[in-house]
C-alpha cells in the first residue's frame, strides 16, 4: 500500500510541476490542447514515479 501511495504522490507532484511549466509557456489553450497536455502529464508522471520507485524493470524494494 505504501508503494502505491508513493507512486500516486510522485505522479501528482510531477503533474503539478508540469502544469506550472505549461502555464508559464502558454497563455491560452483550447480544450483539445488541455486534454492532450493532461494526458502527456499523467503519462510522464506515471513513468517518473515508476522509475523512481524502481518498478520500471520489475525491481522490488
């Protein structure tokens, strides 16, 4: 359960930072663009969390 929560926290933090960077780079986005950015943020955040937690290659801690 702890690993699941840590993954969720790391994904959330990554997405928050990603959203701040996107906001700084753009002033207005359309609905489709927001959906695309949200998808990319979640996808990369999940990869980041899995990598940090050592799950990328199936490693257990």
